């Protein structure tokens, strides 16, 4: 295993995809060593065969090394199962093959760092979301709820002027590990059985660091899925805070997505197709009939969604706007984990809008839709992958965050980059209503300043992965891999 790089993603598609792209970029930019992606059987099949064909890349199902092999695990225990699998793999490796250069560990999987430390393998934390999340969370974490009153706004020292903390923002800490009341989606795994919930409820006294600061303290460095063009001030804030090398090496998007900036991206080339009531070709044919930049694309990802009361408000808003702004609305078959099959579906909506809208039940080719010239706006939960996919295509965002880092990503979009708008004032404490949605959609589709800023930011990514990110990636390879291997 000498000189080898081990990569440990969280067991979820939104974390697996950037980890796979990271592996590709490492191989492309000088990591002349073997890279092994350590996963369990639930996600091993999602790795495309084209990546597995590289002689320097290997996928290892670590759960296969356990006896007996786990047949599913209780909520919140999957991390412990994966850590045990990793330990078994390392314990059974040939000692004469040498020690890996490092293990790149998804920050959600920080518990596995102790396993690598046991075998003397240095770890590097990989933050699959952006730097704004980490920086603003830390700055806000030091403020106790009693320190602010409703309506008060406070500047966060060390961060850009637009990144202020409101009383409403402070309440969002409650939604870091749990979605808003009534929304579709369960808490992230770290809030479930076997977690450390006391770390997620805010420090007992002002001045304590955000949880992620503690979680990265034993890492040699941090890789983060962002770039200078998006988040330089937030990267600098993190460097000043923890005093370790931090390299922005993103946004980590499929190479084909960069190469097809002026044409449609066929997502099925790299991601497994899932069940849907529309084919890619049917969606393209519908988009081809719409005016340029007129379509509003609505998608909340596969794990979260609005509340049961907000779904009908969204349906009515889209129907009333359909004559001016056609739409594609993606509704997962479950509104979120724990929600019943078909929890919400706007029956009859497509018939009433008469070809002015598509309601996709199940999976939709998001990258393809983002690439189409008819797409003019995106109603999004602001998961990081979705956020950067829209930004690099110049698609303005109506931000409707549900939990976790989505709130900070939304603040980046609306307050710092200013390439979008929050769905409603007072959100998340206030329920989103039809008028908020309609006003927001018209804003992101029609506001010339938002569109101008979106297109200016898009230009910075037209050459593919930014030069600053390539430089950072090469610096990481040089400093943390090649030096340790020599």
C-alpha cells in the first residue's frame, strides 16, 4: 500500500460523487500512485465502470471484510460499521507493501480518523460542501440565542459585510441537525443513534468553536469542494481560524459537464439512471419548445422537501405563473426519508397548465436541465452540489433551504454572490406561502442585476476546473503525497 491514497466518502450519493471526482482529479494532476475508494456495498455499485477501469484506481467494499457481513445497520451506526470494515482491511493488508501516504476522509466520517491513527496513517479532511458553511457556522456558533433579540442584525467579524447574522439566522441552528417542522426529510445521520447531539446544540458559553473545528483537529490538512472565485474570503477565514493548510480544489463536477458548457450534458453517461415518468429525450423535446431562459426548474434533491402545508402553495404558485414561466418540477417518490411513498403529488396540475409544465415523479437529469438554454431559474434546497451545478451554468437560484449546510449555502447565494434570492423574509421561522414563491420566481427570472451577476460568475468557470483549484490540487499532491512517498 506504499504511496497509496485512501479515500473515504460518506455513504450517500451527494458525498460519493464529489469523492469520485476528487479521485479523477488526483490522477489527472500528478498523483502517480494507487487510489483506493473505501465504501460499503450500498454505494459500491454506483461507481461508474469508466473510473474503475483505471489501473491506478480501485474500489474496495470494506463491509465485505467483516464476518459476518452486516445486513443493514441501525440509524446512525453505519459510520461505526464502515470504521470497523476499514480497520479490518488495514489489519489484513500486507505489511511489506508499505503504509499509505494518507487517507482523505469525508468530514462527516471523522470518526474513522481514529482508525487510521491506530495504523500511523495521516488523515486529510475533505469537506464536500463549501467554505461559507464552515466559516459562518463558526462565527454564528459563538452567539447564544439569548444574546440577540427578534429583528436584531449583527455583523460577523472577519467575514464579508453582507454576511450578517440575524435573529432568524440564529434560530436556524435548530435545523442544523433536524429539518424544519413538517418538512420532508430526516435529520442527518450524525443526529441519530450513536451520535453526539450535545455537540450540535450550541456551546454552553460564547466563544467555543463550531463542531467541525474539533472534528478536523487531528487532520494534517483540509481539502474543500470550492474555489477562490466562489469563496476566497471564507477560505481565508478558515485558514486563520485553524492554522492548517486548506486547499480549495473544486467545484468537483463531472469532467463531461465542464466540456459541454455550450451543449447538452447527457447525465446517463456517468450516473446510473433511476426510475422516472419521463425519459431524457422527452424532457429535451419539451425544453426545446420553450423560450430561452424562461423555464423555472424546481427540485429539492432526494432527501428533503418543503412541509406538507407548503407543497400545495408551491403547486398553486407554479400553476398561476405557468403561462409566463413554464416549469419542470421534480418530486421524489418519497418527500424525504421516513415519508410514505407518494407523500405528495399535484394530481391534475399538468393537465391544467397544458404543456406549460412537466411534473417529474422520481429521478430527473438535473445536469442536463441546467445545461439547456431554456432554463432560466432554479428553485433549490441549496445542497452544495446543486448550488454549484447552477452557478457554473449561470442559472439564478431561489433558495429554499431545509436543513444543515443548506442555510449557509443559501446565504452565500443571496447575500454574498447575489446570484439568487431567499424564498421568503423571516424564513425558516415563517411558513412559505404562494405569494412568496411567485414573487421569488419572478425575481430570479426577471431581475437584470441577478442575471448579470450570474452570467459574470459563469464566465469564470467556462474553462473548466478553475486554475486556482488546479494549483491547490497540485500543491496538495506535492506537499502531502509526493514528499511523504519519497
